[in-house]
C-alpha cells in the first residue's frame, strides 16, 4: 500500500482527491486540513486535523505517515482576499509550502503541488504552455508563483500542477464554483453577472483527480497544466450551464472586466495548453459540455 498525504482535504479539490484515491485498494490515504473532517468516512481514510503553518505539527505528521506521495492542495485562493490580506496569504501559500517541501525531501516523499493559471499575465495570443514565462498581475498569483519555485527548489522529486476555474459539485461548507453558482441563481430565478472578456479553460474536478493519479504513478517531474480542453469566457460557461439545465439565457448578464466593482487585477486570457499532459501522462479531460452534464446529471 502506497501511503499518500493530502493537504487541504476539506477543500474542493482535496476532498475529491481524498474520495477518489481512498477508493483504490493500493493507496493508504491520509487527509489533513485546518478544521476537522467535513464529511467523515473513517473506514476509507485517516484524517488528521493539522495546521500546516506549524512546522512541529507538519514534522509530526510526516513522522506518523511517512508519505510516499504528498499532494498539497491547501491554499488561500480567494484572489480579492489575498490582495488585502498579504501576510496571511504569504504564511499559507508560501511559508507552509516551504515547510511541506522541506519535509518531503527529508522523508523521501514525492511532492505534487497545486498551482494556478493566475501565475500568467493573460496577454498571450496562444494557450499558455508550461515553459511560458509567468508574470502574475495580482498578489494571489505572486504567492503561488513563489510557492512553485520553493517547491521545485526544496524538493527534487516534485510535480507542479496548474489548474484553472475548477467546477463540479461542492460539499456543503465548501466554496462554490462558477457552474454551481450559475445553476443556483438560475434555479432561484435570480440574475447573474458574469464577465465576457476573461477567457479560461475550465477544469472538471474529476479531471484534476484523474491527472494527479497519473502523476502519482509517473516518475516525471516539473510543471503540468491539468485543465479542460475548451477555451471559453466566464459568460460562455454560464450559457453552457443554462443549456445543460434546459434553461434560457435571460438571467445571464454579461459584463466586461472594466465595469466590475472588484478592482483586483485579473488576467484576461489564461487558457492553458494540455498538450504536454496528454502526451506525457495520457491525460484525457472531458469537454466542458461533458463535464457539466456529469455534474448536473
Ligand atoms: N478551485 C479552483 O478553481 C482553483 C483554480 C486554480 C488553482 N487552484 C489551486 O488548487 C488548490 C486547491 O484549491 P481549492 O479550490 O480546492 O481550495 P479550497 O477549497 O479553498 O480548500 C483549501 C483548503 O485548505 C485548507 N487550509 C487552509 N488553511 C490551512 C492550514 N493552515 N492548514 C491546513 N489546511 C488549511 C482549508 O481547510 P479547512 O476547510 O479545514 O479550513 C481548505 O479546505 C489551491 O492550491 C489553489 O490555489 C484552485
């Protein structure tokens, strides 16, 4: 049995990984998160409540589990919040990643570190590839880029996984995602404002899990983009959700970035290429329509 540690196991991506990997007979999965288990299934995995900013607590965790693979999803990822709470963002996104990466090296654990399309400035005229120069435009992106560099320098056996606009069904208590938010508002007959000039390659949460499982089984190191294959605007995502639900578009109000009340800088076009992940890992994501159908079926 391969011991696997998942940080941020109460989070949206962490929970999906916890559920998927603990259903495999060959993994022994431990989840850790700041708060206690959101949805306990004691027969399937271990859960250890841990603050990963605390170096002693993380060392204790590694002594106890000796993970062969550590999947690091815990992060402060609310872009607007990071902009105004920089010290808090540094402590979790940068400093805790350094603590984990150092423990991974000491205990011989492979580190799979989650990152974001927001490391890019959104000015490219093509889908971003792994070797394109990052240039974050907001503080969240800056912290994640620093975390990528620390993970790579402190832990030789590392893979950095960039995902973007991850959608799927959240558990109660988890933050929403664009597809869920749009569906909720349409079902409540409420209008929803969505940006029409920010382009993304949205990612079905099950595909993040699928790609990471391939990375667990692969010796490959470096950066991988694991996202969807369709580049669309946020407004397009809303229209597709309405289509899958069999609803009209009348409640969807497209807006441009310039007219948004939130002035946190956001990159315009951050669609990422999955060519490397498909070629080297055999990654095969769903189309946006397939992902939404799976989510709402
Ligand atoms: N979701 C997306 O669309 C998206 C897009 C791009 C990149 N990403 C990246 O993907 C990763 C996962 O994102 P996500 O959306 O799944 O995150 P999330 O739902 O916000 O979950 C993050 C989890 O981190 C845990 N956490 C916070 N502080 C902690 C601490 N001090 N010690 C231990 N755990 C702590 C929280 O646990 P508790 O709930 O127990 O407090 C929370 O559940 C992040 O690295 C993010 O940057 C996500």
